[in-house]
C-alpha cells in the first residue's frame, strides 16, 4: 500500500479521533513530543556551546599558519595582550559576540575562513597584505553595524576615569559620549596594523 493510498486516510483519521477522545493518550503523546523536542534543542545548544568554546580559544585561532605569523604576531605587541593591569583580551573577545544567536551567526559566517584557508587565499605575507584592507573593512563594518558591541563588553564610558586617561582621550571621550559615538569610529589599528591605502 502506498503512502498516498486513500484507504490509509480513515485509519489515520481514526488514530487522531482516538487521541482526541482519550485525554491520557493525548497528554502522554504531547509530553513525549515536548520532551523529545527539548532534548533535541538542549543537545543542539549544548553541542554548539562546546563547539564555540573550543573554536573561541586563541590556540584554535592561530592553528592556521597565516593567523600565527600575521594577526597573532601583531596582537602580541598590542596593549590588549600585555598591559599594566594584567588583563588579556583574546581573539574571540573582539571577533565573536557573546549572545547565543549573534555568536551562532558569527560562526556560520566564519566558515568562509576555513574555505579561504584551504584555497590558500592569504597563506603568504604578500597575499595577506594584498587582502588586509578588504578584511579590515569587513571587520570595521561589522563593528559599525553593532555599534562596537564586542568592544563595549569591556569598555564603558560610564566606568571610565577620564583623569586617568591621556590628555587627548580625556578631551575626546566626553564629546563622544554626548554624541552617542562608539569605539571603532575612532579606534582603528589598536591591535592590528592599519592596512596600506587606508585613509582615515
């Protein structure tokens, strides 16, 4: 008997009628369905959380040669790597959102990095420099779109002691706060070198 056999319809109708008239069966089947759905969602969420934790580590980020000799080397000379307070920012702190759905989307978008790694798009310093401006502009655009969301996870105007900052920051930050400006509008090239050809 095929799945579309008309003689099968009364049997299915009878099953639904029986479930509808039998509260215990309806409650049981609904409970099993909901529990199954929760297990499926929980397993997916848990699996993604583990995946994100592993792929957010600096060790994972620099497992590609092009990252280790390029961006990671620059990062190690930055104030985000070593500073007077001893607070270290990781690659993921700047490049991966903390909230679940933005993080999920970031990981999906980042799959293109694996593709370009396999293609060898930026596997030499020369190729990396040729693409640096394009890559930087993509990151800056993302930060612009989210109003420097990842920066603001650590940096907050309200928590800044302006008198402890340099003279220029002490003068500029109050204006930026009043105008509703955010980090990436002024702070490009903090961790990675500015690309050749960048005008800003």
